[in-house]
C-alpha cells in the first residue's frame, strides 16, 4: 500500500498533476464512508444524502 501511494505521489510530482490530489482524497473518504456505514443503522440516512 505504501509503495502505491509513493508511486502516485511521484507521478503527480513529475508530471505536475497536483490537481489530482483532492480527487484521490475525496475518493478515499467516500470509500471509507461506504465501508463504515455498510452494516450500520445510519446507512439509510447516509444514502439519502447522495
């Protein structure tokens, strides 16, 4: 996992694609939200937001 993050960082640094960083961060946050609320009682309320 650490090598994957390092590889993405090197790609963004070499090619000056720093605008991709917020996209990756939001994808990680939304993915974590879906995983954490999958079996929760809060899940129906989270799904209505989106």
